[in-house]
């Protein structure tokens, strides 16, 4: 029996890209480098493929995910300065259907707080989610140094 060519507009949402369950974290210590724009681009891509995504917007002062997708998709704003909000973020991740990709938009000021929470984000790999980290930066010493600190 001849297999019909795939229609790129009707993807099976029971599966995900390459069978992965995705947690995409958009990070970068410097403000104004395009983190929120990049998070929106990833979100639009995932909506195009799967018709949905889950957004966690940690950038309260510039909550692009919450502002642009509040009517059509699940986006929560996280007040990252409050420890209870980190717990809520983890609960939201765990409660999200594994077939639904998650996009997290971190603000520039979050480095020290996120450093203490980073291992919990990475533990999502143990829960079956593939953690993809996108570090958005300028080609400057400060940006590169911030990335170096995050990687250590």
C-alpha cells in the first residue's frame, strides 16, 4: 500500500518532534538581547506544529508570553522572587501533559536565584522531559562571562 505524503499542517499531536517531550528554557543575563522575542518565536513554532504549548513567563516586567498568548494557550506568570512561586512553577511543569511542549522565559535579573533552582529544572530530564536551554546574548565579555557562570 502506498503511503500518502505527510501534510505539514496536520501533525499528530500525540507525538512530538522526534518523539521528544520538550522543556525549552530561554535564558541570558543581559537585558535587551532578545530573550523574550526568542521565546515568542519558539512558542509560535510550537503552536504551528502542535496547536498548543505551555508557557511559564518569569519576566514580570516584560511578560511577553503572558501578553501575547493569554487568550489562546496556557501561559502563567511566575513571580520568581517568591520561593512559593518556584514550587508552583515545578507543579505546573509536572502537571502539564508530556505531549505539550513547555517554554520558559527567564528575565535578565534571575541569575542568582535560578542558579539555586537550576538542578530542579534539569531533573525534568529524569521525568521524561528533554530540557533545551537557549542562552541569548550579545558577543560581549559580560554576556560570555554570565554564560560561563551558568555552565559551572
